[in-house]
C-alpha cells in the first residue's frame, strides 16, 4: 500500500509528461524499511529525489526533498497516505 499510495500521489502532483518519450527518467520505488516505517523514493527527471517515510501504523507520510547535485535536503511536508490509496481494494 505504501508504494501504491506514493505512486498515486506522485502521478497527481508531478508533471510526468516529460517522461513520455523516456519513462526511465522518472520513477517511484521502494526504499528501506524499518520497524515503524516504509521508505518510498520518487526520482524526478531533474535528478532530485523525494523520500517518503510512511508510518506503518497511521499512514502519515513525511516527505524529504534531496537534490544531490547541490547537496540540498529539505523537509517538504506531510500527507496522509490513505488519501491516495485505492479504497476499493
């Protein structure tokens, strides 16, 4: 559910049209897992990453943006993952 919710969020919030000709330049993948959270990683065509830390109990998701080329990392807010998961499943 973590991957599905973050994928749905990323497709609703980010412009994927730049990846139509080359879909490999943008992605949403599972990252590391801890006892309390899943990490899901969005990679943008710009080379920036957004790390989503999904609380396993609540679905509250903390977002951290990272731009490796500029060595910048910023807190980017939170979302409720449950707002982006298909409730019909």
